[in-house]
C-alpha cells in the first residue's frame, strides 16, 4: 500500500506541476524549532476548483534525520463578502531517512483578506493524519502577509505553529516566500 500511495502522489504531483505552467509557482524557506525547511508548491485554479502539489524537505540544522514530504491536493477557491476562502483536502507521504514512509491525508482551510492596496493577510489551519496507523498527527495554524508586486509576482512573510504527536513539543517556524503566476 505504501508504494501505491507514493506512486499516486508522485503522479499527481507531476500532473499538477504540468498545470503550474499556466498557474502559480511558489518557493518558500522557513527556519525555526532548530531546523531549516524548504518548500516548492504549484497550483492551478479552474473556475472555483483548485488543484495543488507540494514538495518540502527539512532537517535539523545540518545534522540529523532528513525528512521529505510530498502532497497533492484538491479544493475550492471562492470569495464571500470580500474574503477569499480555500477549503481543501490532501493526500501525501512523509519520508524520513532511515525509517518507514508515512502516508497521510489532510484537510485545511485558508482565509485571505486584502488589508490595503497590494497588501493581504492569509490565515489558515491544516490537519494531517496517518493512513496506516503510523505515529503521524499534525495540526498547523498559519498566517502570511503578502505584498503583490505585479500581476505575476508577489512576496511575503509567513509564520506557522505546529502541534500534534509528530511535532513534539509544539513548534513555531517563520519564513519568506516568492510566488510567480504564469
């Protein structure tokens, strides 16, 4: 089952990567709780339907277990009273060097509101849980401040708070990101 899920996630990520040629491409770097984390994500929105894929890697500062996460997602993207809503579901796999893969499913919600001019605020919540009974339970709150530079480019600051059995004790991470829309 592990190999099947990993294969499905890899194929879905490649499919979504192809879609990103007409969508959004985001690079992110985070630091916190004694580790460095790097993430690449792609997404494409069709009407109100949104497809996404992400790959991230992190490791305690140059030492310890290297962890990689691959995820594919699908959801909605729409506005209500000027607030952008993005509920979504994910499936993916967490791979730690030297240990078994951990397939997971997740759900989340992002809310975005324009503060003033090109500046917007996004807050979100995501929950991930194991598919195979592995020790995997992750809750994440996030907040991002985005500055739109042009129709195609934006930059921002992001902060995360993680909790759950896979993040002990709870952790905070801060980062920067760059987003390009094709």
